[in-house]
C-alpha cells in the first residue's frame, strides 16, 4: 500500500470538478498538494477553508510548455520534491469532424495530450528519485473512439499510448505509471466543451444530477493511486464498452453510434 501521508501530490486543472475533488481527497489523506489552473483567482477561491498550509497554487495553461516547467519548478522550490503527478487538466468537444475547424482538434491535443507530456517531463526526475506515481485521467474515449468527439478521442488514445510506453520504460525503476477512465461525471467539462468553431458549448446534453459525483470519482482515483492499480475503468457501462469493442468491434460501432445519436441535440442527427 502506497500511503499519501506527507507526499507531495501535484494536480493539474484543479479549480473545479474532478481536479478540485482530487485535491481535497489527497488533503484528507494528509498529503501536501500543489494545484494549477488557468485562472489563479478562481483556483484560490475553490480552496477557501481548506488546510491552506498544505496547498500551493500556480497559474498555468498546460498547453504551454513554459507554464508546465514553471509549475514543476515552483513545487520543487517550495517543497523540494514531487511524489505524485495527476494529469487531470482537459477539455472536450462535441461536433462532427467534417464541420470542425482544425484549430479545435489542435487545441484538444495541446491541452489533453501535450499538457500531460510537458508536466510529466518536468516532474519526472523528482518522481523517479522518490519512486512515485504518474497518473493520467483518461476516458472510455481512450479505448473506443466516440462520434462527434474525434479530437477528444484522439487525445485520450494518445495519452494512454504514451503512458503505456512510459510505464514499460520505467518497469524496474520503482516508479508507477497508470491511467484511470471515469464514466460520465458531474462536472463543468461538457459546458466548456468546444463546438465546431471552438466556441464553448455552454450547455450539457446530460442530466448532471444523475451522474457520478466528482467526489466519488476522486475517491476511486486516490484509492487506485494508493493501491498502485494499473488501470481503472470506473463504470459498468465503460467496462462493457471496452469489452465489446475488443471482442465485437462491428457491434460496438453500431451500439456507440446509437447511444450518441440518441443524446439530446446530437450532431449525428444533422
């Protein structure tokens, strides 16, 4: 069992949703936590009332290599080490590829994939020296491409391929590499998902009240970190999708199409 007590846990995209809940879960297990987000004031407001002596804040756009490097350097200067990196920052999209401006796909890759690569690169030396943990918050879209979410699916496939390669490279180093795949979780990600022209979607097509809470999702992830799980697929629906896609890919195509065709205001109906 890998205890988070007195460990330094670094979390990207932590001003709301899963990222904020991850930070709170790590704090509850006596970790020191470093969080970043694009808006520093919103980030600090999210943690008012928390154990402030155990939290540090950094303004960073993870799509920028210099910001990711600066974040790692800031944590190392403040606490002298990084034990756990949770690559959580991410954005989504909802539009058919034929209608989507290529800049939207690039933005998703820059944030979801390159942001993880940059942060991992600059945190890795300290994590290696401390036999720590690197985590990617992925998605079922990392196993199975989803219609109207080409850029998102591509970024999560890339994340998982990168982390699998890195895990194999570090197999005998004492450092653990893993990814987790939440199902639909109540968060802001769908409201800020990109439309075909890069504008924010603004509304979610799902009933957020019926989805897994960020707190429950974070608990599962932190438990997995402490148990050094290889991968975690959180929902029964997600596990079924991965299973069907592996064994019956043609059937999976039809079922996935049907599922997303039936969502409110589906781009597949246009």
